[in-house]
């Protein structure tokens, strides 16, 4: 992409400024994260002091992790992530495959496309009054099961559309060949098509997992808090009392953010596919 | 999408001798729609149970006087009472105004910053791999944690920013305690959080801009700004529209950031519609009004998104 049309001192000076500005932008992107990380290793009195003091301290992590409620909330979030990812992979890839390859009858495709297009438009909060009633009727209000179902529902349109675009890229001949060999539709899907779209499954898995881990509104409104809530609600809960424990708050935030940032480092490509999936329908 | 015309693959099996209609002869028997319906059914069921049914409940609730008695919802017909309550609720109207302001500010600012970033990173060489990785970090962190991170910078008592000002001998600010600066802070946090998405959309689109067109413009002696204005920006327009739609929707949905940073305050200056729905439903237990307001928000959102898509379709014609 290097367009060296007029290589000269002028261009080289521009190059320097481009790189320097990028570095400045990266600093802005990283400072809030780094600051939280830093505070998580400081005792409260060093944080609220007007002087800069840096006594290294692990007590924040110790306190947060010794608190059974916070650990229970992490366990809830892990369970929600696992459940959501599984449902998104299974239901999302089946739906994406059906939409892109199977041409099911109109009476079911049209509702599916309306759901896939409409659900991402509705602010989830507007559904909360209805979801509250629904989960109460299903008997899963305030439970991890309820949150798994709701999170899966919120991520499914994206999962189905993304999988459908991955399945569309697979040559039709592959499917035909499998069917000609006498395999059933189900076997062709499982043993021929699914292995080919593994990159799509990775993108759906990584992205829906991150979204489920980060989800807050549903956890806040559809659980009664405490040990039944996901970790995001737990972090918000740490902030409510008037005696704010900044150090523990930073430690809790770091524990919630670091695994996700590591994902961003190592599964960058999958996350980019997820973040730009809005362009598929747009 | 009717790619049934795939070349017939020769098979060793004998063709069925039974006379079939010409068009169908090529299609093997398995074209029965059974598996297609089965594969799509779970998805549709999820949508029916978790979107259509709750939405129906919201509509029903909006026209009912709902109360919890003995742990069960009691429904009584209420006509348009709930909508009247919404119209007379100054906070509801204020929250719509706040949301419009919030959406306009965050979409415009993140669009310009994201565009500048995309153009900038596209020109970088040494920093390119690092920038492409690090620039998505803010977008993957939980909104709750993002607002926590910014609280650690903006808090009047423990915030790093005031500490910095203090140590530089400058007056400290009550960033989140004052209406306009609170809204500005919330907008800045949202822009920090979501500009990466704009950047990604536009950077990806930039890679698709025809390099030879750019080269030709430069050879013709066009300066860098003219190239950007007359070649790059027109080529980016579809991506810009797409990302604007995505960002508008994200703005209307925003809740988590405000909830932690300002809780809608001070004095409702940062109360967005989502925040108000939650307050009505869970704090005031005004279920009917919450549902009526939700419905209003859905209709308004659909209207705005529909308008953007309509304008785009018109511009494309």
C-alpha cells in the first residue's frame, strides 16, 4: 500500500508524523486500561491521596477473590458464556445453513429474516418488562438458565447471519457431492459443511462469548443480584455503597477485562469479523 | 440466489427411469424441505419466545393497569392511561431529548474520529500491525468495566485526572457533577469505547478502494487532501452509511455506561430512555408506563432507522 509517488524528504517527514500520531492515539486507547491495572495494585489510601505514591499491594485481589459472592458471580458469568456460545454455535449454524443453502419454504424463512433483522434494532431494555414476565412464567427468573437463554437470543441474529455468509462462500458442489454419495442432509451438514466453516464458528464463538461475558442490562434486571448475578452486575454492585473501595473496584474490573483483552490480542481476526458483522446486513 | 443450476455431477448410479418433469429431473429426491424447516425451526422458536412474546407482553402491559399482588402480576385494562402518563412525565420527555443529543453527538464525533483514524492508520507502516490490534481493545471491554475505568480517571475524589490537575497546580473539576460536563464526559466515554467499531468498518472499506484510481489522481497532481475528498470519501460512502446505522442503534441502546458513571444524573441531565425505562419498571413499579414508554421508544427507533435506510435508498437511485 506504500504509495511512494514522490519520495523525498517531504514524504519522509510526513511518515514520521503519521507514525507519531498513531502512537499518540494508541496511548489514548490504552491509558484508561493501564490506569485501572495500576490502581488495582495500590491500597486505597494511596489512591485517594493527593500525592503520587506507588506501594505495590496485592490486597485488592485477595479481598475480591476471598469474597465468595464475587467468585460465585464469576462462575455464573462463565456458565452464561458457555451456554450462550453453545446455543449460538448450534442454533446459529443450523439457521445460517438453512438460510444460505437449503431454501426452506417461505412461511418459515420470512419470519426468520424478520427476526434476524428486527431483533438487533430493538433496545433490549424495551423488552425487559416482557422478558421479566416470560422468565417468571418459565420459572427461570433470576437463574443462570434464564440468562443463558436471553443472552443466546440476543446474539443469535448475528450468529445466524454471520454463519449464513460463511456457508454461502462454500461451493455448492461440495454439498451436492456429499448428497450424491448417499449421505443424508444431516450427515452432509455435520461431516462436510461444518468442518469447512470452522473459521465462521470460531468467529461466532469468540464474539458471542465476549458479548455474553460483557452483558449487563439483563443480568441487572432479570436477577435479584448478589450470588445470582453475573460478574458485570457484581462490579456495578461494588460501586453502590458510599464507602467506595477504589482498589477492589479496580481489581474486579481488571479481572473482568484482562481475559477479554487477551482474547482481543490472540483472536483478533474473529473479533473483527464479529464487530463488523453489522456490515453484512447493512 | 437460485444457484440450483449447479452442473450435474456424473454419477455411477443409474438415473431413475420413472418419467419426471423436466426441471426436476436434475434435482435429486432429497430436495424435500424437511431438513431446511428443521434447521431453521430452533432459531424461529427463539425469536418467537424471546422477542415476539415479550413484545406482545409489553404491548399488553402498555394498555393495562398492572400491579404485583402476592407475587403475581395482576392485569386490568387501562386504555390509554399509560401513554397519557408518559406524555405528562417530564423525565420521560427529557430522556428522549437527552437520547437524541447523545446519539447525535456520539455518532458524529465517533464518525469523524474513526474516519481520521482509518486514514491515518492506513498510511502507517511501522505501527500498522500494533495499531490494528490495540485499536479494537476498547470495543471488547464490558461497558460496565469501561465506565469503571473512566470513573477511576474522572472521579472527583480518587480520579486520576483531578490528581494530575492538582499536581500541576491547576483547579480541579467536578467532571461528572455538573450537567453539561457530565453529558460531555458520557459522550467522551462512549466515543472512546466505540470509535474502534467505526475505525474497523472504514479501515476495511479503505482496503477496497481501487489503488490504481488513487495512483492516477496523484499522478494528475492532485494533493493528498483533494485525493481524500474527491476519490476516497465518495468510495467510502456505503461503509459510512452502514456504520452510521450501526452507531445510531448502539446509541439508542446505550445504558450500562450511564448507569455506572452518572446514574442518569445530575438532575436527570444524562438520563437516557433506557435508564428511564429501568427506573419506571423496577424503582417506581410503574409497569404500565414503563411498557408504554418502551413501545414508544421502539416505534421512534424503527422510524429513525427506517428514515436513514430510506434516504440511503433514495441517494443510491
